C-alpha cells in the first residue's frame, strides 16, 4: 500500500524536519567515522506508515516523549546501506567491507552493530529535541525490524494520526546514493488513545511485524 501524503507542510514543520536531518547526518557520521553526505529532505504529512521502496529495509523504532504524551516513529535505511555503515564503524576495508555490505541478511555481529547504530541515531535526535524543549532526552530507541520491500514496518497508530515524513538522499563513499526516511510526530502532539497498551505488545500477532532488540531482516 502506498502511503497517503499531504504535501503541504507548515514552515515550522519544514524547519523541524530540516533540523532533524541535520542531526541525523551528524549521527550517521559519528557512527561511521567518515563523511556521510545527506541532501535536503523532501517533506510531507502522512497518515500511513511509510514504505521502503525496492529492497529490504531496516526500521529503527523510536519513541518521542513530548509534553503531552508519547508518540511512536521510525527511521528507515536500506539493509545494504545500513550494513555498509556498520562495516565503516568497524573500520573494515577492501574485500571485508564489500562482503558485509553485500549480505542478504544480517549476521549476529551485524545485528549488534545495527542496534548500536539505532542508539546513536536516537541520541542525536534526543539532543535536537531536548535542546528545543527541556534539555532532557526526549527520543528513545526501541529496537530494529527487518522489513521486506513494499511492506510497512509495524508502528502503532490510531486512525487519523499523522506523521511528518522526510526523505533525503544520502551517500557513503564509494557507493551509490540511498534514501534515508524519517517518520516522526509533529511537535507538541498528545498521546494517542490506547497507544501505550499497543506499544507494549497488543499489536498484530505476526512476530515478524514487531519491533524488538534484534535486526533480523
């Protein structure tokens, strides 16, 4: 299912997404230990969970603590490029670098590194949101989920809830560009009715659709 988008964002929402992607670029570079080029995000409002296009993606599930409650969100990276980032973090090169990035599913050591990447990205976003409000960490990392091409990651939602969705082209040398996708709640939104219960495990029964502290694709 293709996500439904309202292309009209307010200036404040565009600014929020722009700042968020600056923070993501810094988090990716801190983790990889090398330059990661990240373009300006294409922004929209969405009322459906975003879909990673064309390949298996890793969803990094997040919670956003706001003054009036908690909302869920996620970041999506193509599996291949997420693995490339983990290989850079481990300072691999040559054949080893290509071998890790070319895996069709993450191995045990890759899963540990993907979790570390998720924590790094959440910390970058927490610093951004915290600096804009109370100074406290407002973003937490929940876990990773492997998502096949064209399928939605499992993000608890209520009918009519909307997210801000940003897509930006990124590049990690020497490979081609890839999309970084962020699905985050608008600022200053309250807790959705029943969201806490669903986030604690009352969602669909498909185990593959649940975020967890693993990164199996």
